[in-house]
DNA sequence: GCAAGGTC
C-alpha cells in the first residue's frame, strides 16, 4: 500500500467542501493554500478545481494574425497549458505527497475530461500513485458514501470524446474567425467571430428577421357581439365571437373577404336576440409543472423581467450562498434521496412560505412531478432547505429565490381542475356566435405558484334554447402578423431543442452575440454585420451556421466514447472538411471581405451629410463618447452630438424632413429614443434660453443668471448664462414639456418647475431646480454607492467585501484586484476587475 | 485579438 494522504479532487470548491463535510462527518477544516481551499481531515485532503484548469490552444508562434495564414491553423499543433496557475500548482504540491488519488468531478462527459486533466497533472509529479474515479448524481450523504465505497476507473474514451470536441471547436472557430476578420480588415477588439454554437444561434435570429421582412400581411375581419341573459342581471353579460365553417368543415373566426364580413356584420347588427344552440361543459385537469432545469428556470425568471444573464448570475449567487442547488442542470427529475416532506418541513413556520408549505404537507400524498430529461450530474434546481432571511438578500435575489421555492412547491402540489364552458348561439337564423368560459374549480398548484396563468373568463350558465339579448356588436379590421422575434428565453429553449450549446453556456452565447455587435436591443435584432456573416457562412462554410455540425459531432463523440471511433479519426476527418471549406473561401476572399465591410458601415450610417452629401456615421470620440460625424472628414467637418448616456442604435425609421435614421440610446432601464439627431440639434438652435433667476455661483460677482437651456444633443438643463466662464448646471429630465410656474422657491429665488406630458401621464411637479437636484443627489448617495448596485454582487458577497474593508463602490473601484481576491473567499481577481469596469 | 466548455 502506498504511503501519504489520500487526495480527493472535485470539479469545484463548493463540491469539495460538501464532500469533505460528508466524508469527515463534519470534522474537515479548510486550509487556504495559494488562495485555494484545501479541506483536511484524518489522512485525507480534498481540493476543488474551477472547471477546466488547463486550456487548449495553438503554440505562441501562431499568435500573429497577420503572419499566419488562417488556413495554416487547420494543421497546426495544439497545446494544453494551465489556465489556473494557483490551482494547478496547489494540486501538484498535494499530488506529489499523495498515497492515493480519487477523481470526484461531475458525472458527465465534461466532468470526465476535467477529471482526466487532473489525472495528467497528477501523473506529471507522481508516476505511481493509484488513481480512482468515483461517480455520484447528487452530493448527498448516501450517494457520496456509496460512491467512495465502490470506486471505479477513469473512462478515457469518454474523456477523449470531450477532447475531440475541444479540438474541432478550436480549429474551426479560430481558422474561420481569423479568415473573416482579416478579409474585412477587422483586427482590433472588433474581430468577426464564428463558431459551432454561435453560428447556428445567430442564423436562427437572422432567419427569423428574414421571415419578418418577407412577410406579406393579409387583411381579415373579426366580428363580436355582446350577449345578455334576459333576466337583466348585469353579470349575465358576456362577449361572443362570430364564426363559420370553412371549406374543410373547420370552425373559423377570421373572415377573409370584406364583403362577406360586412354582410355577416349587418346580419348581427340587425339582430336583437340570439338563441342558445349548444352548451358544453367539461372538466379539465391542469398538471403542475416539472422541476426546474436551467432553461425553464431562465424562462420563468424571464417572465419576471430578468435577462438570461442576470437570472443565472443571481442563481449562482444563491447557490454559492448555499440557498439553492447547482443552477446549471439539464435534469428535470428529482433524485431518489430528495425527501420532499423533509424539504417542505424546513419552510413551515416561516412568514412567507409557512402556510403554503403546511398546506402541501397536509395533502394525502406527495408525488413530485418529473420531466423528460434525467441526467447523472446534478439534480433539478430546488431550494436546499437552508433558508435565507429576507434581509440577507437583495430584492432581486429574494424574488428569484421565491420563484425557485414556489416552483418546488408547485412540483409537489396537486393538479388544478378547470371547468370549461362553451356556448354556441345562433343569430339571424343562420349566423353562429361562440363563447368559451373558464372557471378554476380546484386551484391545486396555482395556490402556491402564482407565476402561471390562472385567469378565468366568465360565461354565465345558460341552457339550450334560451333566448339572449344582443346588446352590442363590433366589427374589427385586422391584419395577419409576422412571426415574432425570439426573446432571450425562447432563443435558449430553441437552442436546447436543436441540441446546441449546453445548460452552462447558452446564456453566455447570447451575451457573446451582443458583445460582438451581431445583435442589439431586447428582444435581440440582428445587425447588418450579422446578416453578412450569416450570408458569407451560408455560401462558403454552411456547417458553421448549421445545427448539423453539432449533431454530427455528438454522434462522433458517442462513437469515441463507445470505443468505436477515435479522437484521431474524428479530428482528422473534421480537418479535411475544413480544408475543402477553405478552398472555396480563399477563392472569394475579397468579395466576402467587401460585403462584410459594407455591412459594418451600414450598421453605423445615419444618412446623407447635409453639407457634402457624403455619409454621416456614428463615431466614438477619444473620450469614449458617441457622436455623429461625416465620413469625408477631414474634408467635411459636419458633426452632430448624441446624448451622453447609452449606446446609439439605428432604428429603421427615418426622419421625414432630413432622411436620417432615428436613433435609440440603449442604456438598460434608462433606454430612450433620441429620434432624428438633426431635428434635435436644430430645435436647440432655435430655442432661446429662458432666464429664470440668479446664478448661485457668480451672480453677486459677475451678474450671471440661470437659464433653461436646450442642448444640441437633445438634453436640457438649467445652466449659467455666462457659460463657459461659469459652468454651474443642474440637470432637467429628458422627457416632457418644461413649464415655469408662478410659484417661487424662497431659498434660491428660482421659480418652481413643472413637467407635463403629451401622452397624458400625470404632470410632475419638479419644484425648484436646485432643491430638486439636492434631493436627487441625496438619493444617489444612499443607493448609488451601495456595493449591491454592481451587477454580480449579492448580499452575501457584499458582506464579505465589507469584511475585507471594501465598504462602497468607490473603495471597490480603487481596490487592487489580486490582493482583494486573496482576502475574499470564492472571488478571483478577474471577477474583481469585471466589477470594477461595471462600476465605471 | 480566434471556439466552446467548465468555473467564480
């Protein structure tokens, strides 16, 4: 038997901590080495990796995009190198001394590969140590003890399947990305990327846009009548819709012929009564939803207004804090060792969930629902039973936490039952009207899960042959609508159906499309560049925008994992296909480049320059702010300013007077439409400044006065008439008409201001501009410097940061990332940097 | 400066 401690390696720190806790019976202690947690007890050590700690890439001599022909990457060697130095060195240190190694990474293909990477790192420093592999589906006492009592071996074929994927993805992605970027001369941060997953995802969005554009609306008419029981009971009134039987004998509501619609309407309008012809009553059960996997969680959070990225970020925080299970999962079947009663029991007695938990426990039986997908790596997302108090979480975190708790409740609740009532009535001898009513008989899971639609529609009790009064009729002209754009969660669902991306990456892929300038706005809309990339790919490298590539790769990986094929065979064949793709691509490189360049320019062209007839384009100043400038600069110096907040997006709509595209400024919740930039500038030039009182900074000395000013960028402010000698200014809202009232603020000798809105919104009495701005600043300093205002920082993390001496956003911004990461558990320097850029 | 997949 070998000497030395046993070393257990898991995929992540969280798993290491929990496994150590289970195996040690709670006696394990964390020791921080190199900034990495090592859990120790008896003769054992347990370390968590951070997913892949080594990465695949081409050797450094292939780094220069100009020097290396993209096609050369196809046959270039590929290296593996550590990407997480701290973890790798700590692992080596422990492995050297280990008497036995147990790989306990996640029980899936990528976990097997991560395990193999750990195995190779171990072997580098310790040739002889025995290495075992354990597999478990959830980190519970039973599963973990069982797995460690029955160790197995690493599955090298399965790991090789994962490695083949890495190689194929790198070679195709890097070679094609470099080719497109070089051909369009986009080499900085704005390179043009394609890949096996982002390609088909982008094509999905572009294809939908093509359908929308090609859509030819068709006119149709719908007719309605209000019917009322004759007893005069107001509640007996309901709306019914006209229908007829079409050529196939199916019920149809849409009338496609205007004359036919008018004839039918005249018949309805001339009738004062209708006779009930048929009444049908049915009871329907409505089953509770399946447990949450990542996709369904994102969808549900999406209907609460969270973006996919934000929903996942919150779920990850709640997981790290111990309140939720692992949020990246495909599984929709609870594991056997989840005891729903025990979990429900942990919520009894709590203010928010106590009554609902108790009512569920009082059910005769508890049978959780199950979805179609059962996997071996992680359970569906559910609450852990460790409960946060409301004060531990931000409002968003609490809302998401409650969603997950209530979803769990729903999965163990009873079905709902509905009564459907359908009434058909006849008017004018042979015209049919129908109404469908819906009443909730037993709320079932709806009682604990308010997110699903449980709205009723009322149709009164009527009997066959009953006479109803026709009290009103209506005639609505409508048009068929183009298909809707994909929303983020619908996109993620479709990716899942197509088998592209994974539970852990799909939302990141969408974010990547935004970052690359391929999509904008929400729901995402493709840019001209995105269309050009998809068009070029369709013509020369169809596989990279087709879901088939993933399907083929999945089949190849299956074959490798079963020993029926090999990594070398699969990657060689893939390289050959790519070679032939490049043959076509290289012949037409210039053409492709031109098309991409034109599209890039179209994405930022606002319209024709009024001075020289050239193109006005959106530009970015050295200070990072956006403005509009003439493409013929320096020959033409025409410029137009843009608002200082947000990123400009060209709208399809153009200005009737100037022909320029309207502009929308994207700034998260503060997004607004700026409109025609030339109209905005001209309006500012025409508007006289309106003096309202003395300037508090310079009136006494220089006689400066405050005036309401309109800037060419469209923003409005109260500023000093001596500008730029005096730069005193107060902001005014962007929206609404500014009205100066007769009321005066005695403190500042200024009139009170009122904002009125044309769209009928309640006017806003802003008051004295100075008082208003002071109040605004006070609010900002209360909420704005709060750490939790930075996305990605939850209540728990904020607390840890405060422990490390970082009290507010300002001190976060000035912190040194590496040393701060050292002090805060579970936070790396990159995360700190991300927060810092976000806080700016 | 490439991808996609883990993870924070």
